[in-house]
């Protein structure tokens, strides 16, 4: 369960300073974590470190150390860092350097993944393009055949039109001949 430090300080910290460190039903969210996932030590550690985070004075820290003796090592580490701030800065600088390197490596890995994905997409698109070009070739061949058939039909129509005109002319001639005979 996530809890703000202000909320913890307001509602639970005073109990812990009085030595009441037994885990209550409010100390973690049973709807998010099962009993198997969260041990009693984990619950107690959560109380211990939240208490340390909200402590404001050295006296409060001393009081917490009496309640949680293993916080003594944390206090000693903090005191050591206070005595040697250059070491803390070096540690911080090293951590930032590692973070920068890891960030750069992560970015490179992501770019490689993106590049690989783009290569796969390019391959698929090239395959689709090849298929479309093949279909286009078939359609162009079919178009050529249809145009040839169209030209043949046009030629056939011209021949038939010429034959019809010849027949019409013959009919006209015969009509005139018939009219002359009927006169």
C-alpha cells in the first residue's frame, strides 16, 4: 500500500514513537497483497523505514534506534556521509555516470529494436510491392489482350458497317428499279 509520508506521520508515527510497533490492519493493503506475499518482517521494515523518513530531529532518530536497534547501522552510515561529503558526491557522481551509461545503452537497445522492426516492416512492404507489381503485370497483359480484342471488334464492326451500307445501297437500287417497273 502506498502512503504519503505526511499521512504516515499524522496517523501512525506517534504510535511507533511510543513503542507500539505491532502491525495493524491499516499498515498494509490486504486487497493488493496476499498474506503469502508480505511477511511480518516486511511489514515491520516498512514501519521502521517510514518512521526514519519522517523523523525530524536527532532525538527522534535516537528514540527510533531504541525501538528498532538495526537502524543504528543506518545512522552510522549517515553520520559517515556527513563527515565525508566528498565521498557522497563521488558516490552520487558514480551513480549518475552509471545511470547515464545505462540510459544510453537502453536508448541504443530501443533504437536497435526499432530498426529491426522497421527492417521487418520494410521486408513485408517490399514483398507486397513485388506481389502488386506482378498483379500489375498480369493486368497490363490482360489489358493488352482486351485492347487487341477491342480492335478486332472495331475492325469487324467496320466490315459489317460496310456490308450494311452496301446492302442498303443495293436495297435502294432495287427499290428504284421496282418503282420504275411499277410505273
